[in-house]
C-alpha cells in the first residue's frame, strides 16, 4: 500500500534537524523511500510502500520523540478530505469560553477545575456542564459579548485551515459542547460553513443558570459528524475531525483522519495524528496541501 509520512516543523531549520531521524524511522520499518515532496519551509511528505501504516507511525514517534515536530502517517488514498468537523474551545480558539464567562461571574477557579476534569474524561460531560452553568446564574447578558470581544481569539492557522479547505470544495463545520452564542461568532470569524453548540437559557437580562436540553456532548458530536458526511455526500474516509478533550474521542475515532490538537491524554493516544508543536495549518499539510495553496481568508 502507498503510505505518506508527513513531517511538520515550525520552520526550515526544525525540519532539517528532524528529517534524518524521520528517514531512519522509515528505513527501520523495512521500506525503501519512493519519493519526497517539499510542502513548505517546515513540511515534507515522504512516500513509500508498506503493509501497515500503524507500524511506521510507531517507529516515527519513537525516532522523533525528542524533536519538536508533528507527524502524520497514513494511506495515500482518500488523503484530501471533503469534510472538516472541528471542536471549538481550546482547538479553534485558544480558551475555554465557559471558564472565561465564569471569570466575569467571579467563579473562574471553581468552574475551570470542573472543566479540566471533564476534558480528562473524569466526569460525565452533560452533568459537568449543567453544574458549571448553574454556577454562573445571574451573569448579565452583555457580559457574553464582552467575553467574546475581550477573551476569545482564533488559534494560529484556524482561518487558513477553513479558508483553504473551503476554497477546494470542502465543507467546514464547527461543533462545540460550549455555547451557540460563541460558535456563531467563531464560525463567522474563522470561515466555517455551519456551527453547532449548546444554548444558554436567559430571562432577557441575565443567565438563568440553565442550559437547553438535550445537551450536545460526546454522542452528539459523533452523530453530527455522520449526519454532515451523509448530507454532504462524503464517505467517512473523506472526513477530518480535530479536537482536544474527552468528548471529542468518538468523532476522532470515526473520522477518516482524527487529529488531537494539544489534547488531553484520554484523546491524544487514540487519534491518528497529534498537533503539539505547530499550528492548525499542519492539518492542511497532512492532507497534502502545499504552502503555496494556502488561502489566508
């Protein structure tokens, strides 16, 4: 089978430092290299034949353990994806929006502690969400917009990721166990076609401390991936999912390519690839896009 091993570093020097170890990993897997393709200053494809990409990935992770690089080893077939499903908090944006809201309510420490445990998979997501939302009851509605304006920022490469895939005909969907107040704004800012999130209930002036049911969590993320793929006419092999926490695990496992972005261990060990050192444009390199095809949005 044709295998493609994509190596991504922050810059040219980082790539050059790591490349010898990457080549050694391929050689150790018993495969001669067919060709290489430079994708950008910090990214390269290494192509070869092998029966099992998981064996090569294990070798690559071992040989490159000390290098500040990200990698993806996959089949060359279905490499370019037609559907992107992305988690929002701590993936497309650099914060947990509920924790930031809690800061405005004077409850950040208490809420963030629950968030951390939920993301590690130690708590049931739905119960943890209800508990945290109850802790910010009475927060004035104007603080939601203030929170977005002052605290919510796109992670590096987010806009380029969505814009480049969209320009190539892919559908980009933002999904969050957080709130549609934020997903709507982040989707617009990053260039996603659609968004899904939970709804905070208010009385017209302030939050009531309740969230609309049913809560969008782990199961709903997987269901949304499947429904979006079916609606867009994309095979699961042609889907890409990215996230960082426990409630992203099922959609990451089901996607054609599941990527863990600076993720908790409960997710990182189950993903097809991880992004820990570079930015979200690595997801474009993993699909074979060269830097000259990036759309900045």
